[in-house]
C-alpha cells in the first residue's frame, strides 16, 4: 500500500503480513488434535456394541424381526450411555479441577 500501512481496516494482518483467519485449517487442526475427553475412543463403542449384538443374536435368533430390532435399539442405547458414563468417570479422576 502506498501509505505504509500493513493492512486495511477490513483485514486482520499482523507484522508478518500473514492474514489471521480463525476458520483456517491450521487452527481447526490444532483443536482436532486435542482430545476433549468427553467420549471414549470410537473403536471401544464398536467392539462392545458389535460383540454384545453377536451374543444377543444367539439368544433371540428365532424371535420375530420387529422384537429383535427393538431389543437391538435398546441394547445399543444402553451400551452407548454405559460406555460413555464409565469412560467419563474413569477420566474424571485424571482431570485437574478448573
């Protein structure tokens, strides 16, 4: 620019001349790398839910499809809540109070 300013009023340009964009991939990647500790790892949910469903199928294989599907939905919901609550309670002891 002719008047020697580093940037105009509409842009957030620092001394390096690089524009700071809060929605840039660099900033979003930093937040993605930090685990928030609210959820168990995805593979834990998959292993426990698939294993439980396999065991459930052994016991209800001759039942009607509608009942089997209802049991599956309830089982998945209970397991999801249970896994999450146990994981959060285990991680709660490791966290520092805010």
